[in-house]
């Protein structure tokens, strides 16, 4: 177990290093942030640009800038924003909780809806209820989340005025972005759970359990669902990581003050430290979530041993 954990942590560190390295290199090829400091003002002189580059450390080689960034992370220092001079760690501390809250609420909403629907569709395969669920899940997967988000804002936020159309103002403002993210995840989870459960229900051990006279409910919940858990948990873990890292569009639609909006603003301002810090934190979160998913396998299937 210890060796497995060490290997996973080592792999996670490599992934984070690779992601931050790619981001650091690509950012340096995306344009000169010194020029961006003069947006809306008169054209800067060569001397002014050089002064800005020296002040921001941009006159150093890329590899040295990257090593300074890594050294800062080890000390808990993500650097300072080019815009306003605010510490990046402070910006991330304010942006991360709203993103995690939104991702968690979306996942919870998805699980509450998808688990009973997926089980019902598999147990009642071919019924009208199964067909309706399959149609609705296909419909849910067909809508891009940005379009769905805009429609929800127009209908429930602007026209009916039942819910806040944007911003982060308490529980009511969570509903529309959570539904936007959660519905697509729900559709995919229902289809995966239905397909996995149908496969398990055809296996020999389920037939044996039924032949012993066990109640159908016991066969379903104790034997079948337990063996369906691993692929579903893997999928949900990957999707949760995707939710955390992929909320950029939804946060923009709902003006949600999270990591996605912070990253977008950093891109438009060419604020390298903020963007590097945001990507690093999101990559760490995705890696940790996937590590937890791997470790959870043994809980659902004792045959799986990490060592």
C-alpha cells in the first residue's frame, strides 16, 4: 500500500510539473505582457518596455523564470499579479471556494438524480419509463452547457425573475449554474450506470444469487450495484475533476467569481503569475481527486489490492 501511494504521489508530482512547464512555456510565446501594461495608453517607448520587463522579471531566461515560480510554490508563494500587485495566493484563496462549492453542488445534484434513474432504467429495461429516461439523457447530452446556461439565465433570471441571473449572492445564486453543470453530468452518469448495471445483471453470480431464492432487492443492491460501483465511481471522479477544471465557460456566463473567471481575466490581461497559479492549483485538485478515486476501489471490491 505504501509503495502504491508513493508511486501515485510521484506520478501526480510529474503531472503537475509537466502541466506547469507547458503553461509557462506557452505563455511566453503568447505575447509580451509588458506591452499589455500600456493598454489604452499611448504607445510605449523601447526604454519603457525594458523597464517593465526588468521590474516583472521578464528579462530573465524562461527556464529561470520557471524555476523561480517552482521555488515560490514550495514556499507557498505564487507570486504577485502584474495587475495591481495583489499576491496571487490571495486571489486564489478568494476564487477557489466558490469554484469548489459550485462543483460540489453540481455533483451532488447529479448523483441525487442519476442514481435512481439509472437503476430504474436498467431494472425496467425496455419499459416506457426506460425509453423516456434514455430520450431525456440523450437530449441532455445534446445541449452545450454554455447554451443551456444562457437559456436558464434568460428564462428564470431575466424573464421570470425567480432566481439571481448572475453573481455570488447566497444559496439562490447557486441554483442556475449548478443545474447547468449538473444536468449534463447527470445524463452521462445515468447512461453509464444503466449500461453497467445491465451487464452485471447478466452475469453468472447474479443468476446464482437469484437461484438461491434471494429477494430481487437484495440481489440488486447487495450484489449487482456493488460491482457496478467501480466504473461509475471512476467516471464520476473524472467528471468531478473535469467540473473543477472546466467551469470556465459556466463561470463566465453566470459571472461566478471562481477560478475559471480568474483564469479568463488573467488571460485577457496577460497576467502570467495569476494564470500559472490558477492552472497549478486546478491541476493539483484534479490529480488529488483521481488519486482518491483510485484508493476508493478497494472499499467497493476487496479483490483489488493496491500492493
